[in-house]
C-alpha cells in the first residue's frame, strides 16, 4: 500500500473514481492506493498539482514530485544520495526549515498513523 498526504490539488474526483481511498484532512487529503496505481497517481499529480507545491507518496519507495513556478515538474525517487536535495526543495517550497528529512515525514500525522507504525 502507498500513502500520500495531498495538498495543492483542487479536484480529486478522478482519484475517487479510480479506486483510491481518500480521507479529507483539514481541507487536504490522505490518499491510500495499491502499488499498481502508482503510475496513474504520478500522472494525476503532474497534471493537477498547483505550481509551488510538491507531493510525495510513501510505500516500497518514497517518491517526490515538485511543481515549479514555471509549471515544470521534477520527480525524485528517494535515496540517501538525494536526501539533502529533496529536503532543501521541501524547505524552499514550504518556506520553513524542517529539522530533518525523516522528521519532516514522521511529523505528518497521516504518515505516522498509516505508514510508520507499519514498519
């Protein structure tokens, strides 16, 4: 199972209509989906994410997709060698300093409840 905390998307009807489990959380969404829906999810994010936002999903791998102000996107599959670059982009996009990559994800209550307690 994959888990994503989704912000910066106005309409998630397409996800609901394609079997994604969606939980509303303070105007944002907790998304759960099977591994075989990863490609569909990534394409949805690239198409629907507002500029200046990023989205990640956690499962067998951790994938980040950033949408820059010019509308371009960049995808990262997390590994130790790109951790600092991903964290720096998250800090820049969120306009705050996260204490660490791990802490940034663990502090998200949706991930804490659904992902980290299953490891």
